[in-house]
């Protein structure tokens, strides 16, 4: 790098840190780029020198085999380099901090500052949007919520089913009308096992678009007092998800197949 200016040499050091250590997993390159007493005020508990950098890079790459960091912006002077990065990865590997693998993908940003002396990094600062990363890795996707909706319903686990809804959710239900609030829903569902001897709701087609979903399913059920009159009905459900919870839901179906249920509760 002798032919490069000091400023350009410093940029190369940051590029190598990102591409070779983080993107390619060449962890030993850290020994070449960092001084033995390097430290970061942003992570004071990490080991000094290259060891702390290796520890972080190894953890992220083990947790996210497809981990990738790209440079959005970089500028430098003769003593420091500043960069803005975008990172992404799918958590399919080992633990990431306290988070277990979820199969979810996250994209987050970071700003890094490297202080360089005699061609090596002696000190570094990082501002990472950890909140964005953690939220993406711990918040169920729309598809996950929809799948759990039917899984818990078909298992008869109505407590877990209710947990999928936001506290201030609203629902327009073909038979129950307009319903608001999680506590109202929990109260309604407490009696559900008593009125249905059997209840299965099997998805036939699922369409996901961002935080919205539409599902066509088939219900097979038996009202407890009319076991000889099976309920078979096609149903369409609409879901709107916010922050990993069902915020609004509506369902549509022909009410006639539910006549045994309606007679049982005296609503026919």
C-alpha cells in the first residue's frame, strides 16, 4: 500500500476488516489489522486486541451462515476512518447472544469509527442498531403467526391461541359479530371446549402480503349436543399483523352449516 496516500491506506484497512474478517470469515486477518492492545469503548468487556474482534465475528457468522456486511458510506483522514454499514443474516445456526436460532432474517445498520496508528487499528467505536436486529429476530413473521393460529386451534390450546392477539385487537366474526379487546376474547373462548365436541380448521390456501394474510380453510366440527349433525364449512379469514400480534381479523362463511351450534347456544 506504499503507493497509496495515508487516507487511502486507512480506507483499505476498514475494507479488509469488513470483507476479509466479517464477510469471508478469515479471522486471523484480525491479528494483522489490530494492535495487541486495541480496545473499543463501545464494548469494554470484550478482550483487548484481535481476540475481541474474532470473538464477535465468529459468533455472528456461526449464528448466521449467510451473514453479510456491505459498506454504504466511508470517509477518512490520516488518523481515522468512519463507515456506515448494512448487515444482514438469517439466524439458522448457533446462539446469538441469548437468542436461539429462529430461522428469521434480519437487516440492520451500524456506524463504525476506527482510529489508526502506524497502519493498525488501535481503538474503535461502533453504534449498532441492535434494537432493529433483535426485534426482527424475535418477532414472529406473518406466516408464523398464521400457522400458529391454526396449529393452536386444532390442538384445542385456546390459551396459546388467544396469546396470538394484541391486547387491543378487533375482530369481525361471522357468528359472533364485532369483538374488541383480548380479555373479551379470552372470556368467550373459555366456553369453547364445552360447546364443541370436535373442532378442526384446516387451511387450504394461504396468501401472505407483508403484514396481511388471507386464508381459505375448511372447518369440520361437532356441536356437543348434536353429535349426529356434523358441521362442514368453507371459511375465509383475513388477518392484519402488527409487531408479531394479530391486530385485526375478519372471517367470512356461510352460516347455514353452523345451525347445530347456533341451536345449541339458543341463537338459531
